[in-house]
C-alpha cells in the first residue's frame, strides 16, 4: 500500500512532494509516522493511520478510539497549549477509504528532536515543568471528544490485564484505587502516555510533547508518576522521587496562581496531588502485574508506594 501523496498535497496546498521519510511505524502495524518535505521548502509530519483489516477484540477497538481521540485533541485543544506546554500545531487532516491522514507541524524546524531514553535524566525537570503547565492550563476542562478517563492503562479499558493478575490485595483493591483517582476534586486533562519517548527536546532545554492518543480527563499526578517511572530506576526514585514531586507541585500551583487561582484553591490542589501520589503508583503497578509481571518497573519503589496506597484505603 503506497503513501497517500495526493491527500497530503491537498491538505498542505503544496504542489509536489520532494522527499518522504518514515520516522517510525505505528504500534502493531496500524500505519506510520512520516516526515514529508514539500516543494515550497516546508517539512511537515504526516501520521497515516491504516488499521489492519483482520483485527478484532477490545485491544483493536481501543486503538481505533485512540486515533479518533488524537484527532479531536489536535482539532479542538492543542491550539490552547502555548509555549510553556508546547505541542505540534495541527495543520489539517484528510479522510481516506481505509484510514486517516493527519498533518502536523514538524518541530524539528524549531530545533526540537525526539529524546532518547538516555536523555531522560538531562531533560527530566523540563518535562516535569511541561506537565505542570499542561495540567494547570487544562484544570477543570471537560474531556469532550477525548477519553473520559485519560491514560492508556486505566482500569475500565484493561479488564484482560486485571483478570490475568495473581490473586492478592492489589487485585482486590483495584476498583477502590481507581475510585480514588477518578474521585479527585481537581481534574485536568492528562497526556495519558507521558514517557520519555513521547517528548522532544532542544539543546537549550526546551521540551514539547507528542502522541496524544490517550489524552483525557484525570488527575495530573498520573502523568508525573508514569514519567518518573519511565526515566528513573529504583535507586534514583528512592533518592529523588519526592523532591521531583515537590518540583511538580510548586510549578503546578505557580501556573495556577498566574491563572488567578486563590491561595486556598492552590493549597487544596497541592494537597490532593500529594495525597494521590501513592495511589497513582499502585494503579500503574496493577496494570503491569497483569500485562507483564516481570517488567523492570515493578521494583522496590513501586512496591513501597503500592503498599502505602493499600494501607490508606
């Protein structure tokens, strides 16, 4: 199946395609992410979604929904992010008989490039500040057209992983932990897949985020927990996790102050995020135990946070 050149040209209003580069295939062969160089000197990012025809089941439906969510995000929400929580600009889309072509700004033209896993430490604080700005910007925003509950591992979309878990306290408490997170008073939009691989960075320390397939409503602390777990090993988590949690909270309430939130409201937000920290870890541990029990992220720190959450129920 050949790349849909004419739909790309129609969307960008370019006359011809000079060069097309595959950046990476989409997960499970659902299409590809491309950089397209156009005749007018521009380069754009084209996300070509082509779902396999022979797929079925809950996982397939979840992926299809995720691509529609991402379209809705770029159409209606991405333009509100600003520089402090930068995302690619939405340039348009073109429906296809067997999928969709979405066209986005190429952030490489602004000096941003994908972060490798080994760059996570050097850009970690910048990514945390990005999350804080993002969550502050969308605090109280209804997730219209997005996942009602953001993040790719949340309980309602992962019944198979819950069933696969060994019996025990965490499995028994899965609903109660999920209720703690869903019941947060101060809900925002969450990225939903905030790992190092979904951030871009520059030499001057600026970062931007991509891949919004699992954006939706939720407590922002979920994104922070997932980011920390994607960068730091047990030793680093034990040494720095609470320091980085404080960095996030201070940045979050700082942005909320700039948006006119009162001292009392900002204190309530901070206290709630701190109180949900262990529950967010336990929630992700629940997913990993059912999805891949030997995963490296199931370490000492995650276990200690899970035990703390269970003791607080």
